[in-house]
């Protein structure tokens, strides 16, 4: 179980993302810096208790129509070997000290736990409350059990989001730019064998939801 420390971060997570998001091929903002708010998301537990895992919804309100991004993040107490290209930045944590924040799609711990969530073996956790399952997260899976030992993520970003080769010839699609709908989180779309969806709070106070991840064959 991850322990959530309500303490200071310098710079803040949103401060790091303000510089990082415009460098992504799926970023939809203009030439100016994004204006970000943390709108929702959830956490996953690292079975080893070493890596913080968060799937954050960050909303950019700098454009006429707000854009919600899904940003999977991992927080580590030391650099992740071979992942220099995936480093978003470092932060000083008021309790834990220096933390390295990574684009979680490059971190094998986040990818393995995301697939375990889809499969139903991992439980989504509340974003800001210790030891509290997040029952708003909707997931499904219709395939064979995964074998995740030795998983090495090789993500590819394009204008549509991030694609990750996954076990058994499947592909995990991370929906970086969320396509919101009002009401309940969407069910698994046609053509997918697994999915994760959740809601979040819109800038106007309303409730939106979208697909976060979908799993496909081939």
C-alpha cells in the first residue's frame, strides 16, 4: 500500500508538466504555455513498495475549449536506469527528499500494474487518500491471463497518443488526449479486448468521463 504524504513539492507536479506537455506530439495547445489544473485520476500500488504510481488527469484551460490529458506518472527515489529520455523532472519532496518523476509509459512498474488492473488482478486506489480503493474506475478484459515477468515497455508516441506492445501480441493504447462524455465512464469499445475508464471534474464543476486505456489484439 502506498502512503500518501500531504506535504510540499518543489517544483510542483503541474509545474513540471507545464514545461513537458508542449514537447509531446499529442499536445493540442497553442504556442503559449498551458494553464493546468489537476482534475482527477487514480493511483496504483507498486507490489514492491518502491515506486509511486499515479494516473493524473491534467486539464489545460489556456485554449478556448479546455483539453484534458491523461498523464501516467511514476515517482522514484533514484533514477530509472536507461530512462533518461522519459524523465519529466526532479522534485524535492517534503518528506521523501529528491524524487525523479517519469513518463510512466516508459516505466515497467506502471505498465505492469496497468495491465494487471485491466486484467482484474490490481485494484485502483484513490488519488489522495491512503488505503482507499477507487471504485469509480471501470475496467474489463476478455483475453487470456497475462505473463508480465520481464516486461520491458517500448512506447511509441504520435498525435493520437501512446501505443505500447503488450503480452500475447496485444497493444495497449494510452489515450493521452481524453475524449470526454457526460455521465458514467464508458464501457469497453467495440474492437477492444480490455479497457480502463474513469470520470473527473470539469473546469465548470460538471462531471466528465472518458476511456483512459484500451487493449487491442495485434
